[in-house]
C-alpha cells in the first residue's frame, strides 16, 4: 500500500512566528499548467499592520548589531538554504517549472553570500571623511532607513525576493515583504530558512496575498520608511507612489545584479561635525 | 548690563544695479514672459519696491524646458574637463562680484550683510568650485558603475538662502552633465537673475541654465512638465509632499530637502559659553529662516535654570535692525506672509501655556521684524515643539538622561539636523548614533561646507546635497 504524504500548510512569517492570517482567508495557488497546487494565506490589512509593528520593534537591535555580525547572519541564511536545497528546488519547480529552477537556487544562495560579505564594507564604500574648509572633523556614514516595505517581483519566485531582501538587510533595515502573488510558496520556504538562520524575529516578515489589496496598505502606512516597488505592476505604480508620498517614503526599485548601489538605496546618510582644537 | 551703542555702519548700495524690471532667462537670452504678467519684489526691511519680476506661465515654462532640452545633448557630449572649466568660471565670477551679490542678497531677502557677505556668497562660490572638479572625475565617484546624466532638471528653491540654494542645485547638476531650469522663490528672485547675467558673462552655452521667476503655480507647472527628467526641491514638507504626489508614476527622479525641527541638546558638562553661542547661532542665524535651525533646545535639568538666565542675557545683546548694517545680528523677516505665520504660531505657544520671553529691542517702523523669542515650560505636545516656525523662536524643554534626550529629540516627523553639547567624547558618539537626523553637529551648529553632505531623514526629505553624495541625485547608475 502506498503511503499518503503529509502535506504542508503554508503560513505567513510574522515576528519570527508562522501564523495564519488573522482574517482566516486563503487563496488558491496554481501550478504552471494551471491546476491546483496549494492554498496560500491571503493576508489582511491587520496582518500588514502587525508585520510593521514587528519590524519596527526588531529594527533597532538589528541595526545596532555589528556589521560583522549581520554579515555572519546573512551567511548563515545561505548555509541554511544550501542544506534545504532540495526543498527549495522542488518549491520553485512546482511554482515555475523544473526548467531553470536549480540555477535560480544557485543565484538566490549566492546573493546572500555576496551581501554577507558586503555588510562590513558598506560604510567604507559609501561613507567617508569630508575635507571641510575649517578646523572640523566631518564624517559621513550610511545608516539604515528603518522599516522597508518590499513588493517582491512575481518571478523569479525565489531569486527575485532574495535579490530585494538581502540588500535591505545588509545595512540594518527590517523588512515587510509581500511575496510574489502567483508564486508565493518559495517565499514561505525561504522564511523557514530564515527562521533557523539566526535572523532575529521581526527583521524579515513575509506576507502572501493579493497585491492589489496589500500594496496600497503598505505604501500608505505611516510607520514604513521606504517602499521597494520592484514587484508593483506598471499600472499600479502611480497610485503606489502617491500613497508613499504621505510620509515622504523613499521609493526604491531594483537596478540590477548585486552591487553596493542596491544596498545603498536602502540607506540614509548621516554627517557628523565636531570642532578640532586643543 | 550697560548697552553698547554702535554707530550705524551701513554697507553702500552703490555696488548694485537693480533694473526696474526683468525678463526671463531662457536659452541664454532675456525673454519677456508670454504670460505678460509681472509681480513686484520688495526689500522686506523697508517695504520699498525694488523691481518688477516676470511671472512665468505654462507657455514660458514650456519654452524654458525646450531650451534646456535643446542644450542637453551638446552639454552631455562636452568633455567633463571642459564642463568643469565653465563651472570653475562661475565660481570665479561669484568671487569677483562678491560684494555686489552680498548687498543684493541682503536687500532682497532681509538677511544681515555679515551673513550674506561671510556665509552665503563665499559658500556659493565654494560650492561651484567643489563640483567643477567632479565634472571630469565621475567614474571615480561611482567605481564599477556606468554614470550617465539624467537630462533636464527642474529645480525649485526657497527664499532663505537664495543664492546658496541655487548653488546647491545648479553646481552638481551641471557637473554631472544635466541642463537646468531653476525657479527662485517668489520673494527673492534678484540674485538668481544676477546669476543669469553671470552665465552670460562666462559664455555658458545657451540653454544649459535657464532661470524662470514666479510663484507656486510656476513651480508646479515646471515640475509637472512632461519633458523634465529630474525634480529637485527645497522648501516645506507640505509642498514637498505635494510634489512627490504630483510626479508619481512619471519616472522622474526626485530629491527633496524639506522642513526640520532640530533639537539642540545641552548636557550639564557642556562648555557653557560655547553652548550659549551655539544655541544663539542655531536659532537666530538668518532670523531662524533655516530648515536645520536648532528650534528646540533640550537642556539637562540640573543646569536648565542657569542656562536659560544666561541665554536671556545674551539675547539682550543681539542687535536687530538694518540688514545692510555690518553690526546687525538679526535682520528682517523675509515677507509679510512669513511674519504672519510666526506671529500666529507664537500666539498659539502662549495660548497653550508656554511662557514667552522676548529680548527688549527697538523694532523699526517700516519693514517686517520679529524680536528674538524664547519659550520655556514647553511640553512635547505643544505645537511650538512640533511644528516648524521658521523664525527666531526657540522652544525650551528639559531632560534628565541621554536616553530621554534622544527620545525627545527624535519625537518629530522631521529628521534634518541635531546638535549635541557635551565634553564627553563617548557620549557624543553615542548620541550621534542614536539621533535620527541627517546632520549632527557636536559642540558646534549650523556649519556648512561644499564637501559635506546635507539632507534629511524621515519627513525632512531624501537625497543629499554637498559632497560626493550630492552627485547621486543627478546621475543614472548602471552596473
């Protein structure tokens, strides 16, 4: 007799926990050929707000961890993904097809390794001593923007979301991520890696659901400092940017492959002056 | 304390030649506005009309954008080293005509001549000199990236530092290969129009810099123009927010330098006399018309009483009056509208129960003036502790611990600047880490330099002006 497999319930990743939506809603996720794959949580306004609260709470400690420490945590994520490679690959294949799925896992893991190595270089690359015309010590350093909303691209389902989370985490931001709406399950598999990789609870929060419902809530939230609109549909960008202006959010979008520029987009610059004298 | 009497020492206005009316500077020449409309610009210290200024309408804006677009390709193709020389020329002519510009700035804006002479004008020249040198070195500013100009930049600036804000906008834009249309503030157009003359004197290619004057509608038309690639704005958070909304979805790059409500934090171990001078400079420099002004004073409780007494004595020695007088500390309020706003918020401060003290000083009969003012007994919820007054008004609060100081300092939607006064080095660095502000001045305040990035956190805006970081808002980077 063949064994009946144990199927997984996909949940949200919020404040380090895996809750269902407070709304109790879900939506059907389909295979590439259009048949039923699984139910995903359809997150609500309340879930977005809870995620922002969790991110705000977690952000100061994540930012004040040493850059070396943040680098190690990012590296640990890559380690956890490597050990869960088969699972990640089967999630990506189930979502987007077998073709290219291995390559996508490579890219996702290597992206975390790349930013792991950047964490303690960032302030040397992006900051510096300014030669002011006077007897002053004058230093500019990058600091995290704070709580960042990330609208992940629809595809690639795993490498796409990683390409946005990793640079944001690198500099000390906390994130509220809206996963790919069509292919959300690899993001939840990623969350399970994050949860075992020493990432403090609340630093990454991943919500699944309908973007047309959730993006406006995230974009207009007064306690979100920046929004990454990489995964916002072209037709919704204007409205998203209007909502973002409410609290002068920084609006960010992906420019390309891993680079300091991608991480710096999630940073503010602080300049400190002090007189020199005896 | 006996009052020192100074003899009047007014700067001569012979060095300036204000025309009775001006045109728009578009495509390298002076063009009468198609709108046919003009407005008067005045001297806020005397209410005397200085000149008629054109009000650019939509058609005028369109002509200016066309001129900037036409100039864009040749300007981008020019070698960086050649672009640099034009910008160096601008810096040099500002230095050559320094006295004339300083007097004109004080006449049109009301700021004391010692500030326009010693700060605004030399810093403006230095800003052009600094960015000139970047024009042929952009590949070293962004290693590993391809650097391209954005194209046509629409720049809208405020009235508190008319020429300096122009320099902050135009210098990095030109160095990175952009062409610009700049709109000076409604009340202070004259030095921008003088700058247009400088562009002619240095033979800057026509259309690289265009100066159009007008009020809010002109600015709105400019940023909304579909053929603009970049919008840079310095001004209030309210207008910045409206601009961010108005260009949503357009793909235009945006940088905003907006309001502030900076905390100047004085610990009990601070060098008292230096801190007093820093607090005075922090809020009364340029009549408090400074986005990064130290408008909230947080004093450690143990020294609060003595500090406020000393501050009141120092207020009594500030000289308010003729901006052109070399001994003047506090000049005129920039406009009737701004004076009304200051009065309204000060009235609210009294109604909400804070205690007001104003330095005894003679207010001239004509012009717009407001005496140096401090409020004690201010609580964090008071509007004078939350809202930007943009005038010579200081709200004083106290704290007990560094943690409390940080919490109070950060308790506004703004995040432009902050000040810390203490002799303890480790505390300075701890405070600098925890203050949510783009600029932290420790044991000093209101220092500016072309090489030093300036700009805000939170609702004080985004993007930096000055330094290497000031190039980024004007370039497209690709790997």
